C-alpha cells in the first residue's frame, strides 16, 4: 500500500484519529510562541515541558522552539523549519506530518500576547490527564500488585499528583489564574 501526501494530510486532519480535544489549544499556543517576542516566549518556554503536550507532533514543535530559544536563535516559523531540517526531522511520513503541523500552527492566527493563557490551558489539560493516568495506575495496581505494595504505590502516585498540583499553582501564580465561569456576583 502506497501512502500519498493527501492520505498523510487526511490522517493529520482527522479529529477522531489524531487530534485530542486540547489539540486546538496546543496549536494556538505554538502559533503564539512562533510570533511572540523573545522575552515573552522565554517565559512560556520556562514553564512548559514536552510532556505537557498531548499531541506528540506539538511536543516536537515545542521542543524545536525551546531549543532555538535556549541557544539564542530566532524562533520564528522559518527558523523552526530549518532547525527540524538540520536535525533530520522532516524525512518520510512523520516529517511530512511534522511540517504540516508547523504550517497549521503558523497559520492558526493566535494573538502572541495570549501565549501565557494558552500555556495555562495546555498545562491545565496536562494536569487533568495526569489524574486520569493516576486513576488508571491505581486500578491496574489493585489488579496486579501484591496487597503489601498497594498502599505505598498509592502514596507514590499521590506524591506525584501533589507535585503536579504545586506546579499548576506555580504556573497560575506566574501567569494569573483563568477567570471562573458562572461566578458573577
């Protein structure tokens, strides 16, 4: 079976197959970072990790932006594309998908001044995913671990979630908390 560029494009665009619900926020964050000032982008790059991204292609693009920022190079779309090419990341099927994801982020139309708020949304989504993962890990442990190990395993998961909660609180302190919906008095 031959995979065509149109097939690759269709697969990337298929919301059911590739795009998690928070992918649009990730795309807008990447767009805002690509066009943000160096100082604004540096603040965001300092807060995020690739693990915050649900979509692996978005994590790769963020990693490229962060690498450019950390070496003092411009982090605009052309330089990100050049960085990816220089490191052999644009070859084959995956490379085409990565280049298309960069094009999508570049043309998403995000306001660069909104980057901190997009970052907050991405980190919040990662935080919620971590609780889903923690719940699954506890469920799996209940089925597979010896009884003597269950409580310590749950404590370890709880400590990891406490660390994640503190990180989210740190992000909110730096960026500012999102407004509460429906709490108008």
